[in-house]
């Protein structure tokens, strides 16, 4: 099992700061890791000097400190651990080794502070202990979970881009859960390349989620109750093509820089730090991205440093029900020209010429690394796929997904194709 992460630094810092502020206000130390929550609430009230307001930065610091304390209590009591989660307000969430239970301590603390009832945190802790006990006695917790397991399941650290037909999304949202279930079941039946076991698993997951909605009402009316399901339906029924999925860092640090660098004819001279990196054996491709200026202007601020913030939108207004939307419609204006000029062969040739450029400067062959070759291949592939999306003329959407969702996306592709492909109707 992977090593549990320590309390995130910003939370640990907020806890230390809160302890000092409370000690100054109360003229005594209050043990935030052991004192009863009602006692802590009285001290916090003195510090706040009035009702808690989540929009006041000083009040947010108090909530972060209490979230760190709550997390530490749960860690000591249940073995809980922190794992990175981009959807949690604090950037991390708690997972539990005995059962698949995720908690954002910051969100729990905010809700308790707004209701002026910090002792509610004891109720949350009790509910978690009960859930863990049930999992233990049922045998469901036989396989212990670690931070990497939770990150794979809950942290949307992967991205893909897809072209979306808005009319198809509108049509799907206008259907009832019963109708959507019928369409999905029929699509699974037509997806002949899927193994039967995969079909059964997808049917259980997809139809199970739809079965929890109210019958007779359209999905559009119920998206506020289940925004993630709305995003999944938009993907399955509306996405006409997609790129492969890759970690967000690959898109921001490799894919888009490679697109903007292009295939230059000349390269900058290597000296100083860059030359030292080459001597240390850094792969020429990595050094190429590090030292070669962009051939095209990039957006300084915006999503992934590529998509202007003032042109971000939702593929459908109803999806705004999610506090952290995973589908974001983007404008391709900033990458239109580099996409049109992109030629994978020319890019590869430029990198090969750059490697020769480095060799001449070093007077020795460059060292290559398998990981760099894999990054280059993946980047060239997704840029080529993105170029096809741009040529479609349809709305382009950035989709965030977890590592587990990315792994299962290959199984969803035949279902999506069956939902949107022609249907043979026998008279």
C-alpha cells in the first residue's frame, strides 16, 4: 500500500496560525486536536467577532485550520489519509483504508460553521465509523485502499478534448431516465466488440445511476440532483469525436508547448544552464521544449495556458449545477493557426535536427530516455486528433476525468458510437 500523505502544507499552516490566534484571544491554549467541538466553537466565535462568513478570507483561514484539525482526528481515529483532489475546495480530500469513503473536511467544516454547530463534526465522524464497521463486517473492506487508489477514482487529473453536437445533447436531456435506459441498453446490445462482462458492468453502472432518478421527469429537470450524470449523458449522446485522454500536466507542459513551438528551422545557442542540462543527459526532446521559443503567440492567462478565460463556457447551461463542472466549452482561436500548420513529420524532423544541434555543442552523442519518447508519441497523437476536431466545425469541449474513468473510456467508445450511429430497423 502507498505511503499516506501528510496534512497538506497550506492546511497545516492554517492550523498552526489558528492555534496562535485562539491562544491570543482566549489567553490560554486550546487543543484543536482533542478539545470538544463546543469548546472550540466558543473560542472560534471570539476570534470571528460575529457570524461566520465563508467569503471573508480571514474566516476561510479559520475553516482551513479546523479542517486540518478534523482531518487529523479522523486520521488518528480511523487511519484516514489525505490524497490530492482537484475538486475538493482545499485541493485534497480524506480517504479511508477500510472502505471506499471520501470526505472533504473543509466542506464539512464550512457547513458546520455556517450552521453555528461545530459539534456536527462528531456526527459526521460517527457516521464514517459506522460505514467502516459495516464494510469490515461484510467483508467488503478486505482489500485495503491507499492514497493512489483514491486519487485514481476521485481526482479528475486527466483531460481529453471532444467535439460535441449541441443538438444531440439537447435531445438527450429532453428524455426521461426510462427512455435513456432503453437507448443505452440497446446501444450496449449493438456494441458487439465489447465483451459480455464489460457490457454487464456498464449496464449495471449506467442504468443503475439513471434508476435513481425520478421516473417521468426529463433528465434536464433532474440534472441539479445529479450533475455528473448529466455530464456523462452529454458525453455519450453528444460527443461526436474525442482525443485520447492524458494527464493534465502532459497537456499543459508538453502537448500545447510542442504545438506552439512548431517546427522551427533554427534553434537558440546552448550555453549556461541549458548546456549543463545537456551534459547531465537530459533527453533532447525535453530540452527542445525547454529552450526553443514559441513560433506562435500563446494565451498568457486561461485554461491550460491556451484557452482564453473570457471565452470559456458550458456545453449546456444545465451543467452549471455542478460546483466544479468537468465539461467546459472552449474557443480554439488561440490555436487555430498552429493547428493548421501542424505536421507530425515536420515536428519530428525538427526535434531530430535539434538533437544534432545539441550533439555538435557537446561534441558527443546525446542521451535518450524511453519516457521522453513515449511523451512525444502521445503528444503527436493527441495533437493530430485535436486537429481533426477543429476541422469538424462543432463545439469543442474540454472534459476532465479521473484516471479510472480514462481507463474505462475505451469501453465507453463503442457504446457512444452505437448511440449515435445509424440503427437498422426491420419492418
